[in-house]
């Protein structure tokens, strides 16, 4: 039986991982530490938090005293570190908080783990979740990134994640802290905050708003279904070598414009199969038999928009026997179905609460509306 600290467990991937871990390792104890920023949502984990096997702690990873106290209260075997500011667009308009959370927060956690575990590292693991964005942008003819690719971050978000990766590596090298890192590609699935591409498009389509596509829509991403990502992290925690980094990719590279088209077609099929959807989502073009592709609109490109990301996940496959198994069509259908079935979850976020959080967090209104992010 192990005790895990999951940071950022009320966010998209952290909430999916906490649920995955509770399902697959019911005897383990889980503590979720989350500051509940605009991106954190207690609704995503409330069903898991029974107070005994899974406990929620509302706190900031940058608060060194609180984090140290948490390590004293619980004898953590593993830290699985998701907490971060994670949206590239926001890092273009207000990037200081990215350095604070992603760099300083990671540093605080590393110090707390080092101090709590210094008598023996036996059976301990600090696992850091990172991104393929640390590698920059790929030209069309370039091979996917391996773990040996040069770090070349291009956005403040990616730069802050790169800095945190280096800190984690330095604690392994300098202090022998037992760490692992995963650099993963774009995730999608249930519980994703609707500022990110896939949930934004689904919710805009269901509510009859434009589907904003940056530039010419030709930017390519490698899409990873979140449950595959959770299983990949579990395999690294179980069998990964200490001090190593592993790339995790979905193996589905596709231009944004094609991805949005596929989402529109999936939504159209669901409306054709279920007449009740037209009543629940009357503003969706599919409710009146039209294609939601009619909402697709090109908007001004994001500054510094990376053209292509692609991950080589062979190390994970060869060393740990893990490959993401969900096809893009299946993953998109499951995601659309989840947002169709869980409008109570997203309607609250889609309304005023989003603006309130932005105001609180950044002291200002967002520069652009949610619909155009
Ligand atoms: N979403 C992706 O496609 C993707 C891809 C690659 C890597 N990642 C990485 O995976 C991790 C999780 O991403 P996500 O998409 O779930 O992010 P998210 O934005 O949905 O969730 C982040 C969570 O961290 C919490 N948080 C933020 N600041 C905090 C602080 N100071 N203290 C405590 N909690 C804080 C938020 O409240 C939120 O619950 C991040 O480290 C991100 O860089 C994400």
C-alpha cells in the first residue's frame, strides 16, 4: 500500500489520474493538493474524496510552510506533480504567474520531498509531469522528438515547464532524489477546462457559437487521450527507471482544422442518433439538421504559434511495454459523449465563474473572450 501526493488533482489531467489511481489501486491513500485556480474544479473530484482513502487539501504549492507541514503529516511514498499554469494563450498575456507556479512551486515541492525523504530514498518517487512543448516546434519533414531532443521552448508557458524540468533533473543529479519525468503531447478527454481547443470547440458547437481556428488551421498536434496518459504515468511509476524521462504521445498527428472537422461530424452523428439532444442544445446547428462545420471561423493567429509537435514514444514502448491504445476517432467520440452527458459540470464554468476567477487571479478581465481564446 502506498501514499500518494497528487498536486493539481482538481485540474483536468490530475482529476483523471486521481480517478484512475483510485480505480486501479483502491488500497492506496491519495492526498490531492490543489489551489483551485480558475482551472481547478472540486466538482471533478468530489466523488473520489471520501476523507479516508482520498483526501482533498486546498493549498498552494508555492506555500513552502504549508507544503512542508503536509509532508510531515503524511508519509508520502510518491509525489505525482501536475499542478501548473497550463494554458499557452494565458502565458502570452500574463506570464509571471507561470514562473511562480511552474518553477517556484516545483522547487518548493522538491525541497519538501528532499527534506522529508533524506534519511532514505528507498521506495520513494517524485514524478514530474511535463510537456512536449519544451522542445519547440517541428518542421514538416522533421522526425518526432525523442527524449534526447534539444530543449527549445518558444512560449512563456513552455519556458516555465522547461525550467521546472531542469530543476527536477538537478535534484536527481545533485541530491540523488529519485525522480522521473514524462513529457507528453496534447491531452483531451473528460473534465478539461473549456479554454483548451477540444472542449472549447465542443461547447461552442453545442451553444451555437463560432468555432475559432487560429491562422490557416494547419498547426499540427499529436493528440493523447487522457486515460492513456494516466496509464502511461502508472507504468512509469511502477517500472520506470529513476532519473529517466519518458515521452508520452498519442500517435495521432492531425492539423487543427481537420480535428475540428472530425469533432463537428461526431457531434452531427450524435444528434442524428438521439432526438433528445436537439431539445437540450437547441442552438447547435445540428439541432436543425445543419452541420456544425458551418460555425468554423478563421481568427488571427496566436503570436509565436508553434507549427508542429510530434512525439516519439518508443522508449516507453520498448522499456516499459506501454503504447497509447485509444484511436483518435474513439477518443473524440468518448469526449463528445462526456460533454453531452455532463453539461451540469461545464455550464457553471462556461458562465460568470470563469470571469470571476480570471479577475481574481490576474486582477484584470481577460483580453479576449472565452469564445475567442
Ligand atoms: N493538458 C495538456 O494537454 C498537457 C499536455 C502536456 C503536459 N501537461 C501538463 O500536465 C499538467 C496538468 O495539466 P492540466 O491540463 O491538467 O492543467 P489544468 O490547468 O487543467 O490544471 C492545473 C491544476 O493545477 C492547479 N494549480 C494551479 N496553480 C496551483 C498552485 N499554485 N498550487 C496548487 N495547485 C495549483 C489548478 O487549480 C488546477 O487544478 C501540467 O503540469 C501541464 O503542464 C498538460
